[in-house]
C-alpha cells in the first residue's frame, strides 16, 4: 500500500452513483423481468471504465470500480453466498428501521427519508442466513476484477483498491451460536478476499456493522456490546489470515447518510476495535459535523507503527462542496498528530452504497467534491512539505 511519502494522496470509500441505463438493466434483473444479459455485462464494464476515468480526472490517486455491479449488501450476500435468502419485505425492512433510537427520536423526518431514499433498484429485501454458508461468487468477483483491470489504461492511477463486505451483524437463523455463524461467514468471504489480493488490488473491507453497537439489545452495556463485536472482528482476522496487512484497508461508517445522527456511537468507543483488525489502513468518517471533532482522539491514541489513517475530509451526507482550504485544514490536523506520511485523504463513506435512481448526493456534486479534495490535498502538501 502506498503512503503519502512525498505528497498527500487521495482516495475515497468506494461506491459511486450508477448510470441511469445501468440501473434500469439492474432493476430488471433483480425483479426477474426480461433483460439482455450481454448488454448488462457490457454496460457494467463501460460504467467501470467511466468511473475510473472520472476519478483520475478529478485528482483521485487511489481508485476503484465504484461498485458498479453491486446493487446492495443484501443482494451481494444472496448472489455470492449460499445459505442466505430474503426473510422480509422491503416494507418490513423500513418498519424495522423505524424502531431504531434515531428514527423514534425523529419519526417525521425518517418517514419522509425512507420513502425517498430506501427505494433502490430491485426488491432490496433484508437477507438472513437460513442454511450452510459457502462462497458461490467466483464468476461475479472475476467479472469485477476483469472489468477493473480493463479500465486501468491511460492515465493510470497511483494505486487500485476493491471493496468486499465484512462479516458482521447479519441475521443468523441457522447456526447454533453467533460465533459459529461469524466464522462460517468469514471463511466463505475469505475466497473473495484472496481473489482481490491475488489480482494485485488493495483489499478494502467494508464494515458498517462495527458502528451498530448502539443498535443492538438496549439493555447491554457498551462493554458488553464491545465484547460481542470482538467475536466478529476475530472472525474477520481469521478470514484475513496470511494476507499481508499492507494489502488491506478497513473502512467503517455509520450507515445513514443525511440525518440528525444523534445516536452515532462515538469513535472513542470503537477505535480500539478498529485497530485490532489486521489492516494497515483504517478509513472512517471525519468530515461531517457529528464526527469532525473526533480528530482529537489522536492526541491521546498512539497510531501503531506502520499504520495509515484515511480520515474523511469530504462527506457523503451533504450536497455542499467542501472548500479546498477546509479540506487542507482537516488533512493537516491529522498529519500533525500522526505524521504526514501516515495520512491519506478520503471520504466519509460511499456516495451510493445502495444502487438507486435517487442518490442523496447528486452525481455531478460527487465529482466536484473529489476535485475539492484533490485541491485541498495540494494545499496541505505545500504546507506540510514546506
């Protein structure tokens, strides 16, 4: 994994908006309507090439495929793993989300939010484990790898990463214990992790589960929730065994995009868990107003030797384009605490974690944010290397 040895490098969390015509083909496939399979595969390939080109044009150094082939985490699990199936309707999924502390505190806001932004392509029904887990996504991950490699022509990026989902707080209705479930899930996902690393890409572990500690059983203390999280982090490290840490970056975020977010778990409660993951770099939210102040954690938390921070310096939860000078300020805060070579500028989260016709951040704004990040990195570089 490259470091910011001579200048501040830039990257982002992974997902990018899909083109409308690709979404239409994806929607038809997921709903079981007739569609042209050849045209669908070709449109994904072209979309990946377009996303890579735009990232590079906007000054992103470490690029990915924008997850153009992936509709959602639920669809991802059902497609690539045996043992998972839909267990509820989309309406039941929304109803369950309306029972969270956040939604109960702001019911009027979230009723409108879910109506506008939870209608992604396809049925997008919650998946649960109902049988033995095994990996069956060989063809899908190979297509993702081939599409990304084909897009890396001229100009070429500094480096390339590919995201894959982490084991985590997915629903288990089959295995006798949570630990048995987590290790079975991790062992299956390991095949995808190895394929990505063997292809020569940096593996990014996408983990929205870690920040759900406050969404589990309300009677549990933070210490008890941390204990539960340690089970799946141990399972994740089991899946990563033998893969050099310098080939891995770990990303966690808070799931919701634009919203009050007053129940987000403080980073101070999970930083110890994040640093237990066998990954050289950690990527996290640091630009939105609920988390920007948390840079001060690194005044007291020592970054382990060899590790890299990828703080979000642009956010996925606002259509406001950050000023390049603010981006530079955010970068320098971290660089001054942990060392300039140990910081890569990133985004809080992905800009379309779920494939949807109505992404919260308009696609044209995403590219403007990337340009602002690159400009801010240039400013920070001049300040830090002067």
